[in-house]
C-alpha cells in the first residue's frame, strides 16, 4: 500500500500575518483534504479585561497595523453604545471618511502589493520576481498607481488622525478634533488622481480576466451564503446599517438583521488545528452555515453603491453571474470597485456643508452595561462587544473579525484549488502558488483575528533528542 | 500623490520604533528638527522604510535619513553619504536607505543626493523613554542635521558635492 503523504506550505506568503497550509494526499497522491492553519495568536479579548472602557478604541487599534481604523471605529461605536449617546452628525461623517480612506489604502495594499504579482506576472512566475518590485519592472505605471493610491488613503488617515498607523482620533462619543479647512482642501485635491487610478486599474483587471478562466472556475467557486451591511435602501455602506444575508442564488435569506444582536444568528467554532475561530450562520448550523464577508460579499448583497462610477461597475459586476458571484477570484474586482466607491463617497462627504462643523463629540458617562459596535472593515463585517462594571472597567470582550468569518470558505477554497492543481507525485511552484493565491484573494488579516483565550487548541509534545514523541498533552 | 511636479527642498525621513526606547530616538530628533526648521523642510516619521517613501524622495532635492543603531558607542552620531544600491529588494516590509533611493531612481527616474545620520543607542527594550546616551546623541544629531542643512545652502550640486566630499574625508 502506498504511503499517505502531507504537503506543507509554510509560511503562506504575501498575506497579513502568519499561517501555513497542509495538503493531505491519499495513497494515489491525490489531494484528499486541505487545511489553512493560522499559527499566530494575539489575545486582545482577554488582556483588555480590567481596562477602562474609554481606553478601548486606542487599545483595539493596536490589533492591526493595516486596518487600525476599522477597529477604532467598531470599538468607538461599542463605546457610544455604553455611553448611550447619539454622536454629532459631523462626527459621524468624519468617521465615515476615516473608514473610507482606510478601505482605499488597505484594498490598495492587497491588490497592488500582494496580489498584483500573480495577476500581472502570472501564477507560474519566478517567485523571486513575484513581488511589488517585479510588478514595477513589468508595468511601472501599475506599480506607481498602487503606491499613489495607498498613499492617498494613508494621507487622509494621517491628516484626520494625526498619524497613519494607530491614530487615536476616533473616541467614544465622536472624534477628538474637527476637520480643518486646509486639510479638507488638501484631501479633495487628491481625489481626481485617485479616481483616475481606480478606473484605470479596474479596466486593466477586467482585461486580464480571460487569462484566468481556469482559476476563476476553481478559486473558491462554490455555493455559500454572503453577508454584508446595507443601508435602508439596500445600498453599500461601511459605517452603519443592517446586515443582509444572501444565498448562492442571490436570493435574500435574511434581511434587516441587527448587528447588535449578532449572537442570535452568528456562531463561532474552534478547531484543534488553528488559532482562528470559524464563524457560521446559526440557522444553518455548522458547517452548513458557511458564509463569506468582505468585498465579494458586500457587492453580492448590495443593490447599489450610490455613487455614479461605482454603480456602473457594480452593474457590470452583477452581470458576471446570474446568481450571486460565487468565485472568490472576483474578490479582486470587487475590491477595486469598492476603492472607486470609497473615493467617490469621501468626495461627497468632504463637500458636505456641515463637514467643517466644530461640534464633533458628545460627552457622557457610561449609561449602559453592555455595548456592541459593528462596521464594515476592508475584509468584512467587524463586531466589537463589551461589557463593563459600575466603574466603567471592561469585564468581558468579544471580537468577531472578518477573517474568522471567511475561515470556513478559505479552507474550502484551499481544498478546491489543491484538488484542481496539485498532483502529489510532481510538485511545481505554480501549483503551490495557486493554493496560496486563493488565500490572498480573501486578503486575510491574521493579526486581527486570533483573540480567544482558553478556547484555542493547544498541543504540547515532549520530544526526545532523536525526534521521537515521548508524550503529548492536548486541550 | 505624485503629481509630477517636484516640490524640492530637504526631506528628512526619521525611522524607528518609538515604543522601543532608544530605537525611537530618530522620531524625537525629527520633532526638534521640525520645530527648528518649521516649513523649510519636510519631515516624515516612519516605523520602517517602505516603498512608498520612494515617491516622497522623488520630490526632494536632498534626502536625510535619521535612524537609531545598535552599532557604535552609545550616544555616537555618524553622518554618511548614501547612494542607490543596485541589489534588488525582494521584500517590501522593510528597506534600507539605499534601496529606497534605488526604487526612487527606477520608478521616478530621479536620484536625489542623500545622507544617513545614525544615532547609537544602548537600550532597545519596551518603553518610550531614552537612555542618557541616546538623549545626548539626539542633541548632537539635531546639530548635525542643522549643520548639514546650512552647508547644503544654496541647494545646488556644488554645495551638495562639497558636503559629500567632506563627509567622505571625515571632515564633518
């Protein structure tokens, strides 16, 4: 009988955080199972206990260097709920701009820095060239566009928040400082070029799709649910709204779900082989309640974007498939459409007559023992849920991060790609790179998403000098 | 955004981790440099050098990198001229000054003269304070930057060449 083998891809490259993939082969060398293992652990849910709730936005921003703004916003919204205040309208608009800028810079990082080498140079390209520098060599304009677009988003964050990483400008009750006239004008000055880059890159990406027909067919191309936040009119939104769940046919299976009641319809499961929890839609159970979040899901659930250029692109995107757009390869195109929307939308907000208003913070003491804040982060819906005591100290915290909500789908996608491309007897770089590339399509942020303590799988092995396992303890 | 119009002037790029004690000395130096020179120079603080900085550098007449180092005697300040490095970078998370300049040359077609000011530290543990040696180095580094900027005026090739020569001969 032939030996059953395991192929390990460790680490997975060009993603945010640390992980590995194992491909389990049967006796004939065919891929039988595949797993995406997240190997890092953060633990924010536990070590924020005992801290004053007012510190939470700043603490939570430390979760991630790529999307600190998303954590700031979700955390501040949870704190708003603890204060039981309605924040000033201008503060809400400024938070929206902040969040949109975050999406632009994060999506630009994902597409240009991490995935464009695969899209421009091909899945089989020399790994030494499959990076941003290889892209700049082959297509300098594309590379420069990526840098300029990311910088556009980062500079907005820096102007509003004072710094581009871990800004502390979003606070419970609003924001700490109003927008200045000069900063508003400086941001607006960059809008035309950002729009031009977004449009140019969408055109380029659509032009490359034909080359990736095979990948589109096998990169996470399966039925699942999709979840995202929509406005009352069904429009795309990143800041607030209600949750909508659609199925693979594109039919709405649940609408007007209150994000503050996420625990009624979302569950989380811990697997022994990963520090990343898997979220699922409770009414369908585990694992049948598999759902996807992020750009692909948001565009599948949204009826419209609400800005002219993005709406044109969304209409075309919805034409890709009569049902929901199922292939995770299309996360890339969805990401670019969202960049376009964000630039258009932040321009609208910056031109709002109220945007320079000085009243940007509501002050209050805690008025509720529990608060939930939800927002759409670049990678999908983000929930922060806090409980405090009479002194306003955090007693319990739960974070549901987008990447965890995509965990089931990422694992299934890895298996699908591996079964399509990997032949156990003859490995090539291109085969294994495709397995990594499907993970990149989701743009997982692992630093953001591994927080539960006391639940994570733990295995300690006692290994002898010759490598033999003498004893093992599992939890 | 790169508008294609070169704004010119001196760009100071201070980098390091301000939450790792002496590793943040460049940020503190940058604050003083910014105060001293106000609007005459552009100062940016970063945790590490990334490809985006090539675009900033492409807009400058002169680039001054300021960094902490674990090498040398604590408190020592060394100023060196630096040029674009031909060795290709493979990772975009962390670059050297030479690699930033190389990217600037390749992507934007310009190669501004540049200097690296290294401040030797002795404590790189968690914390936002500086050791006595790093504080001394900080003061000295601000003087070095100040002298350098003065020597570079007017910002033309003659002044820059003269400063580069002095540095290479150890006369600064």
